[in-house]
């Protein structure tokens, strides 16, 4: 099995990072309220800054494709390689339809040959209301794949395409080869 991450790997989500990263939010400012130099980010109204995951997920329609990785995915999915391909994303299940539409609008393979409902079955998404960090979430999914053989436990994942350093480290800790596609966005 080959696993592809979505946000930051197949889709450039840098335009919506300001919803979840105060350092990228032009309206957030650092407020030093401690003598030791500690502090917090605050919003213009003076309230503490908090990530807006719902807005982050909802803005996924405007992601640009990361064409080199999408091209590799296309080759594996359309080739008769006999390898199962899945897309594992920390993106919330609430935007599944937007995600399928994004693939339909941005994928440059002929989707008539590769039906979108078939693609939908290949995408594993974060359950609604689950805020588990991505590396822990994907490790849980990975452990669900483990099965025992007469030689011991086996994990069917051959390789992963991923951009998140914590997810990369997690996969590597399980002995899985990872293509680090992080381009520093």
C-alpha cells in the first residue's frame, strides 16, 4: 500500500494557514503579559488567539495543486501496478464533498477513467469533532492496518508521501519509507 497525505503534499494549503497559525495571522499580535517574557497571541478585540479549524477546512476549495506529487499519485492510481493507493488526511470529514470536488477540478488525469466515487473510497479523513494531532491520528490508522501473519505482525504500507515532520518521524519509527515532500511552505 502507498499512502499520500493531502494538505501540504497534494494540495498547497499555505493560503489558509492564518486560520490555525497565529504567526501567519496578520491580525494576531503578541501580548507580553509576564515579567519573564512569556505571553500569548491575542486578537484585535483583546481576546486570546485560538485556531479556527472549521474555517481552515472550509477554505480547502482554493488550494492549488502540488503538481509533481499529484502526478506521482496519478501514475500509481492509473497504472495497473497492483498496489493499493490511499490518501490519508488530517482534513475533517465535514469537507469530504469539497475535497472530492477539488480533485475533480484540479486533477489532470481523465476522471472518466477513474470514477470519483472510487476516489472517495480511497480518502481517509479526520472524523468530525476529532482534534487529535495529525501524527497521532495517522499512527492510530496505521495500527488499524497491522495484522498478524505466521511470521509475526505485518504492516502492509510500503511507502508514504508526506510533508509534516511529526508524521514523517512517526512513519519512519514504524520502519516505513517516507518521501519527505516538505518544500518549506
